[in-house]
């Protein structure tokens, strides 16, 4: 416990310590984990992009492709 106290500058408010620890744990968690989607949830990508980039950049196409894959009627876009 003493080693942890030596890492934090003296006089740093507890709220900043908690925020810093939360950010650090979030960053560590994001590096440890990878995309692990549910096995029953299809990943759809368009235009040769990753599913995440496809969703972010071309959401309308991704939704239409998803509906097409499950056999629902796709309405044309204007």
C-alpha cells in the first residue's frame, strides 16, 4: 500500500486520484480486450471496411445489408 502512495503526488485531491485511476483502468482494459461479439450477432461490413468503421461511416448501407441478410424487405433510399 505504501508503494501506491509513493506514486501519487502529495496533496492531490482524492477526486483527481479516482478519475486518474478510472482512466488508467479503462485504457488497460481496452488494450487487453478485443472485439468479441455475440456468436448469434452477425458482423456486417461494407466497402471493404471493418464492421466498426462500416457502422460509423456508412450506417445506412450496413442496416440495409443486415436486413437483406435476414430476409426482410429493404426500402429504397431517396
